C-alpha cells in the first residue's frame, strides 16, 4: 500500500528474485516515460522502493503522482 508522508508517496514492492524485480522496474520505466513523470526508486535484490513527488509543484504530492501510483498498482494487480 502506498504511504503518503513528507510530501512523498512511497511504496515498497517485493518479488521472488532480482529478475522479477528488474522486470517490474522495466515496466514502470515505460509508464514513467509515457507520463513524463520519473520516480525516485531503489532496488536491492528482490525489493523495489518507489517514491513519488511532483518537482514542478514544489516537491509535493499531486494528482499526477496518484495517477502514476494507480498505474503501477495495475501492473501488480493491486
């Protein structure tokens, strides 16, 4: 579930292994490019953490971030 705090939407996703995590990141990258909205994210082995904030809006959470989060959730069936 996405958490909103410190002007960011944040969620950590867990996968079976690194390959699944990396494949997920590739699919998220396509969403980011289409939306022209690029997340801050980290990957350590089977975990991917995504942080969303809108820089153009003063680094706050906007509807653009919420739409991005919903698109990412659709990838995982959440």
